[in-house]
C-alpha cells in the first residue's frame, strides 16, 4: 500500500500572519486547488476556528462530489481539517523563514479512512487509496504554487476578488 501521508512546502515572500489568513480562508480554496472547485462555511458566522464545519465541492474528469470537513487546528501557525468524520486530515502550517514564510501543506489518510475505503470499495480499496495518494502528490505542489502566486501578488483580501475583476 502507498505511503498514507504526504507534505510539501514552498517559500512565500510574505509574512506568516498574512499567509495564515490567506490559507485559513477556505472560501478561496477553489482558486488554488486542481480538484477543489469551491468551499463554503456551513455556518458563515463561525469562520476559521476549531470546531467549524465547511463543505467542499470537488471535481475530476471522472466525478463530482462534495465533502464535509471540520476544522481541527486553527492557532495562527497551523490550520487543519478532517474530512468525512476523520477519514483524511488536510492542512497548512506557516513558519517564519528569512523575510517571508515557509508554507507547508500536508495530507494524511487516517485509519478510519483506510477502513472506510476497504468497506466501500472492497477488493478495489488499495487501488482507490493509491489514486487518492497520487492526487495528493500532484495536487499539493500545484496548490502551494497557486497560493504563492496569490500571496506574492498581494491578492490576500479575505473578501476575494471584486466583481469588477
């Protein structure tokens, strides 16, 4: 079976607080991820705090699906969430580096997820897990590169782009 965790990082020429604000705004994930097309807070009044829930809409060439996730870390240094009641943990960490930030994105398929894949897919579970793992290995670097471009262009307003462009 494939390694069930992966992370990658990138240097961002912005301060850690600004980068954290950017990555903890899940409503912007659709701008950066090659799979996630949109996210929204289930309770818009909560925002990026531990315990908050959000829904994500994902698309690949083969399927479209939505997931519910709960924020499990939100301390200004790490922003992380668990998908599907603890199947998968995704998140970001920020750390000062030189005049900017080391941004790391991490992914881990948790034991309930492994069990869930085996229950859902039976004999095809390992192939399904390998497919998700490969998606993390290609998606994380792409997502980090897109966040870096946004952050360094100064496009970090939490409201997102304006209607005029």
